[in-house]
């Protein structure tokens, strides 16, 4: 046993990327539920708080024929994939992964702010699943802020 090297703190995956992976995985399930509803794979939305039906039936719920929930699903999938790539030892200091995580989470956060604004001031209805998604995207954005140091190459 004395010959085996014990992992050091420097060998452990970045906590921020593990948090991004966790939040993105939860977001993936939330978005998939909304995608399933959009495509008619489920019955009515189960919404304990708010008026999910009004939000999902609004003109803001789609971009052309594409449900926003599908775009969100793909966004969460991309962030989950990037976070998993970023915890691999060979990619922990990757400026590309850092930039994509920071950029993707910034875009997702900005979209969540816009959609929350629409719920509050245009649609006048709230969807609990959308609020959960916006909260998750905010947490992902906050967890991605350390990526700025990695993107600049300031990791020590």
C-alpha cells in the first residue's frame, strides 16, 4: 500500500464542473418532461403551482415549430457533456471547455431571464417547471464563473 500514490487535491475534479453536471442532469429531466408534453407523449402537465398550461400554450413557448423545451433539453445536454469532459484529467485546464461552459451557461442564463420576464409581464402566468429550469440555469451560471479563470489561463 505504501507504493500506491494517494490522490491529492490537485487530482480531484473541479467541484464547479461537478455541480454544473448535477444541475444540468436535473435540468435535462425537467426539460424532457416539457418536451414530452409538447409532443403529446404525456397527458396534461402536472403543475402544483402556477398555470403551466397557459405558459406552454403561449406563442412564446415555441420558436417556429420548435418547442423551447427542446432547445432547453439540448442546452442542458450540451452543458452536461461539457461538464463531464471538463472533469477528465486531460481536459481540466482546457480553455476551450472553460469557454464553452461559460458561454453556454451565460446564454442559458440570459434566455432564462428573458423567459421569466415574459412569464411575469407578458403572459401573466407562471409555470413551476419553467421556474425550476430558470433556477437551475442560474445555479449553472454561478457554478461556471470559476471557468473565467480557466479560460484566461489563470489556473494554479
